[in-house]
């Protein structure tokens, strides 16, 4: 059917899907030039659902490489995938935040300002302070690629729940960088009492004190939250501003800084979906010692298991087998947050980058690992799309392909871990006295 539909007809089909299937409430300015994220509030998951409904309802099939495309900005870009050559954008092939350096080859790990990653809000807040102090923050990302998550009795994957703790990061931040990360939020007190405590902390804050507060980003529309998460637990850094009616807000994870009215922050903080806050003094920060970096790597590294693929395999099996009354229709909800975890796999890049820079290894081998990391991330995106197709169609004949994809992702990630373990051992032999370390498998 793709060959018989014109560009305007495909645009009309996109409108129909957004209106009738996705219940999009932002169609007032819909048209070919409407921006997918800024105007239509489509996040990566909704884009997958859009493609899926275009396929099921209009016969517009999109290959995997188009589903995972990053250079789609407008409705016209989407329509163009089915009527002509896809748009090209050299920057689309770079990981998030990548930017070519003028003095070294694009993507060089040895550039002065090597590309940064923003993939975990707590880690981003803690690492922002390190960067401001001129301290290498990359080793702290060792804990991110397999960072904790929750799969409840309902077989739903979640990045935030009462079972997800950040104590591991807080404890290792102190050991690595010297600053104690203390939880100022008191879960035994009321939300209002904690808000009053937060207000007092910010008012009396010395310049060196970093204050982190968990808010529900869904309730800050002025932050232009287009991620369609409700609720959206998220950590921000708060400071006082010259205007007593606003807070100065730093959001390292989304690379944003600006002023937001205090009452808006208070409303987002008081939501029942969130409860948490930390503080630490930047005066205590120091560079990490090699022995501590090695110990942290040992504590983070899981050579024989990939928790995310194992969790997704269990969720998929439960829905396919009908455990606890589940059906494949529930996969859309159960894996709704999979993109949050898939993007954490870019943390492997910081792991390789840290060792590569220290050992002055050649770019080409590093870039080959970056390609493998990108393939792993894209593999999770296409897996997610395949799971959505199973959820929409209920066709159990699609299930074996999903399990095969998971097996392939397992092999890809294990290969990355093997390569990372090898370069870690090379770095450790050069940087850490022999009696100070134990062997990594």
C-alpha cells in the first residue's frame, strides 16, 4: 500500500493515527511541518506506536533501521520515509551529546571535550559537581550500565519504585571522590514538613552545598516535558535566586538551567509519586584514586549476567504464557519504560573512554566498541517495537523472534563486557600496584 499513497495521503494517515489510536491532544497545529517532539509531544515510545499503527491500519511498513532513525523532526520527515529516500544527517550517527571536535577526528576519545552522556538523573547530578570541580567523572558511570531497576509481582519493568535504592551510588561517591552524599529527605515526616525543610536548606545554603530534590517532572510543564511519562520522578538541583519567588534550577540530566517559580517546584515536589532528596558539600571533592576506581569497577561489573535482558525475558515469558492472568496485550505497559534502561547502555562508552584515554590507545579500536554499543542500544529499540507489535496483534507466532532477539542482545552485551574487562585489566596493571587488586573474571 505504500507505493499507492501520496505524501499528503500519508500525512493524513499520520493525523488519523494520532487522533484515533494514540488520542493525541496536541493536534491544533498539526501539519507537514509540525514538530514531532515539540509540537505533538511524541516521545520514542509513541513514535514506535505511530509506526506500528501506520503498518497495521494503512499497510505502511517501516524497516527496523527506520524505526530506530534519529533524524526525524517533523511530520513531513515521517511521511518522507514512505515516499522517497530517507533524510540524511551525519550527526544522527553520533550518540546523544556527541559533537565533532575541530582539532581531532570526529568522535575522538582523546578530544579535550569528549562527548558527555546524560542517562541517569542521580548520577548526572553527582557528576555535574565533579565536572564543575575539574574532576574526571567518567569512572562513576561504571555503575550505570547495569544500574538497578524493579520488576514487581505484576511483571512490569520500572525505573522508579520503593525497591530501587541509590545507596550504592552514594556510598561509592564518598569512597571515590571524598564527599558524603546525605539524604536530607525524612520519609517518616509529612510531605509538607519535608518541603519546609527543603525551603530552609535552600535559603541557608552555602555556595559549596549541592541540594538535590526529587520532583515529578510531569507537573512542570514549563520545563517542556515531552517524554509522556506520568508520573515522571526526576532529580533536580535547587538554589536560591535573586527573585525570592523563584528557584534557580539545574537539571544536569537534560542539560538545562533556569528559573522556575517556587510554587511550581513545590507542587511537583509534593506529588505522591515522588519522595527523596540528597545533599553534599563540593568542598570535599577530590579526584578518585586508581585503587578505588579498580575496586568500584569490581563492585559494578557483572561478567556472567546481563540483568536487563534477563528481566525482559522473564516479563515476555510471563505475558506469553499467561502467568497470573496476563496476556500479550499487557506488554505495552509492562515494557513502557524499556527505553529508559536501553539508553543506560551508553555508559559502556564512558567505561571504554576512561581506560582508552589513560592508556592512550588508538581511536579506531575505541570507535569500533562505540559502534557495538550503538548496535546494542538500537537492538533494544527494535526489540521494543517487536514487543509492541505482539501486544497489538496478539499473534503468538511472533514470540519466538523476540526471544531470539533477546539471545542476540545477550551475546552482544557479553562481548562488550569481555572487551571492557580486558582493557580494564590492562589499565589496572599499569595504574594499580599488584597487591592492591584481585582478578576480574
